[in-house]
């Protein structure tokens, strides 16, 4: 590749913009050869385009301070995101593994170009330092993005689990069962209060059987949440009763000072249904 001579950092930035695509292609092809996962061609092409824009961004910010560049670069990174990128962020370890070698290759290429075009030592340091700074910001944002994606996915999964573990099930006119599956934590109690109880009203339920057959433990905190749910149902004119409190939990409930004596309770769901008739 033949290069025309440049003598200032501004002219180097212009040169970098003109040759960004060829440099980007070399870097991306090298990077892809080191990956342990196969990338679709469209992702490779997008990576070349993104790296090309990265090099142009690098050149355009060589005269700015890091403090000035950081927010602009973060904004630039966000604009590069597409929905398809998320699935490749999942393979973060594979993407990061060749990072050090790729970084060194890019530094070598730009350092050599700087020297070929007679930039001063100070200017070469300016270019490589800014390059390293932007690359560090980029890898940090990639890791943070992975964490955000993972957190969002976990929240969606937990929400789904909560919905499945506390459904309202109409069984006959004016009657429904609310099975409590697993422990009653803050998230589940809020789901029942905010989503299940309004559904009880919509369905015009007059009696709710709250079944604890699939609940492992009941402590004072859980009891307090249950009492709150019971009180809200009562205020709405809905009759509530409890079933499925296993014998191995009874002694724990008594020892902890929890009293269900004011509530109608049954050993099994079947007994409750038979009693209601």
C-alpha cells in the first residue's frame, strides 16, 4: 500500500479517514481468523464498516482531551448497536480472546504509518495513546452491555417464573384457586398484589382458595405478606381460605408465633371444595 507524505497530526487524521476502510479490513480479517465462533458475512461486513468509522472517529478526535472524547465515543458506540448484535455479545469470552493481539496489530499498523509519514515522537504517542484509550472504552462498554443483556434476560425469566408460580385459576362460578409455588418473596407478593388481585376482580371471583401445597417454608415475613394479600381480598369483598399447609410446617408456624387461627384453613384443596359444596 502506497502512502502520500503527511507532516502534521491534522493531515494524518485526513489520511486515516481516506485509508480507514483498507486498514479496517485488514484488522477485521485478522480478528475473524482468531475467533472460535463463526460469524455470518453480514456481521463481518458490519464489523469492517464499524471499524472503518472507528478509525475516522479516532482521527477526528486526536486534538481533543480524553474528557471531551469519552461522552462522544460512548454516544457513537450506542449508535452502532443493532438487535442482532446481542446474540454475539453472549459469546463474550470468544470475542475478547483475540482482543490483545488485535490491539497490538492495530497499534503496530498505525505506529508504522505515523513513522512512515514522519510524525514526531510526541505525535506518534498521541495517536497510540488515543487509540488505546478508545479501545479500552470499547471493551468496557462491551462488557457492560453483556451485563445489561444478562440482567434483562434474567429479569424476564424471573417474571415468567413468578407468573407461572402464582396463577389465578377459576374452577367454577365465583370461585378460583391461587396456588403458591415456591417461596413468597417480595417479587411474588407484589405480582399477586398488582396482577393477580386485579384479575380476581375482573373475573368477579367471590371466593379464592390460596393453596400452599407447593410452598417449602413459611416464616414471619412470608406470613405478613400473606396476611396483607388476605386483607386486600377481604376489603374487596372476596372470601379467602387457605389449604395445603403441611403438617411439617405447622410446628414451625406455631413456634415462630404466627397464628392462622382467624383464617379458615383446610389440609387439602379437595377438603375445601367439599366443605364449600
